[in-house]
């Protein structure tokens, strides 16, 4: 699926994370890699090594099982900070596209910084589906249905983080359904945001994810009080560094998440109007 619909992610939105302020890491210096004429992911991993990580994470096998047995890996290295990983068909059509960077990550009010993989762009698409009826049911930002391989993608990125020596990975999901799909291995760093996110899921148990996400982004969801709800962006992180994991996700974090989850309830606007 197209997890992020554009690499700029609404730059004109004043509440959007300013990507220009990301402190990008000189990978070759900070992570002890060496320059080489051969294209290498993050200036370290040869294509064969990336292929091994794809196999270890199960991502390559998962894509093949979706009806693309002859898919191939392709790397595009624009610079040390901009690395693109593709899985393509034999006819050079994109099935999976990951645009990854390494950035210094730090929490507000904390001087410590941690090099982390930033997921700037992520796309998966099942090119075997061309039915117009199916296309009408797509998520925002999609041209084709996804491949349902996000679990394997996050496993691949976490393996890559461990091999690279970074502290994990983070992203800023543009849509509610993106956050849901990432939530197996990622959490919002802000406990209030995580709690609200969990309350939304709890309030609409049993509702189709595509439908719920559509309702949220069409501003048709409100608090049970009738106050309108608006989706707000936030960083989600997945730690491979135990120190960072314990630093961010303390007992107080989970207590706050649970408090907010229990306190907040949401309904569709039409339902609130009939209360």
C-alpha cells in the first residue's frame, strides 16, 4: 500500500514536522563506513547483503507469494543521506519502494541524540489488481491495493538498524490507517497521542479500517461530547537499542496511555447529533 502519499508530507501545513530541521547523519563518519564506487545502502551494505536481510525478514518471500516469483532487488543511492530500496517485477515495475535516511533523533527537553533510520517514503502495490471496483475501495494515496507486507518491511528495517548500529527507526504517518499498520512494532513517542490513537481503535471495534480512516480524514469523527476530532501527526518510533527503549517507554508512559485510552470515547458525527 502507499503508506505515505508524498515525500513532502504537506510541507505547507504549519503543524507538519519540518523535515528541513532533521539533523541528518554523515553515515560514513558517524557509523564507520567507507567510501566505495559500488553503490551501497547507507554506504555500507552491498546489494547481496541487502538481499540477505530481505530474505531474513521474510519480505522477499512474502512479495513472491503475492504472485511475483521473479521479483528483483534494486538500490538507488542518491547520497549518504538518501537511500532508496526497490523490489521490482522483471519488467522493472515497482512493487515495493522504501526511501530511507539516517537522522539524529532526540526528544523535546532532552540533550541526548540517537542516530535512527527515518522512513521518509514507503510504498507497496499489488500490480496484479487492475479491477476498477477494487480501485474505488483504496486508501488515500493509493493507486493499487497494497501487498500486505508491512510486518515484513518493519522487520527488514529493524534488522537493517541493528546491522547499521542505529538505535531504531521512526516515521511520521500521514494517515490513521498508516499508524494502525505500523502499530505492531511502532508507538507514538507522545503518550497522549498514543492513548488517543488507542482510544480511537477501541471506540470503533469491528469497523473496517478503510472506512474508519476515511471517516476520520473527512472530519466525520468527534468526541462523545460532540467536540470535533482532528487527526494530528506525530512521530512513531521502534527501538532496537534497549537503552532508548527504556528511556522512552517507561512505566509512566504506559500509565498515561492507559489513562487516556480509558477516558476518551469517539463516535461518528451523525451518531453524536442524535444523542
